[in-house]
């Protein structure tokens, strides 16, 4: 998939994340300045994966 190939509406978003392990926080800060597109794709992946998991878990019998 090409970067920015999603054709839906877009919005800028600023997040505040608390209580990250120091090593992870440093990696995120570095990615914000060196490769913001990778960070954006990682966020899209994580949110999409979570939505799929929640949808599938509701469909499974308990």
C-alpha cells in the first residue's frame, strides 16, 4: 500500500500518552522526528488490529 493511499477523510491528531517504559518512549520520540510516516502507519495498524479483534471476539460463543 502506498503511503497516504487511503482516500477517506483525514484529520490531524495530537496524543498524550502516559506511563510508557522509557525505552519505548524514546523510540516513539525518535520516530516522531525521523520517520513520522512509519509512526502513523503503526498507529493505523494497531487501531485496526484492535477493532478486528474486538469484532471477532464479540462473534465467538462464550
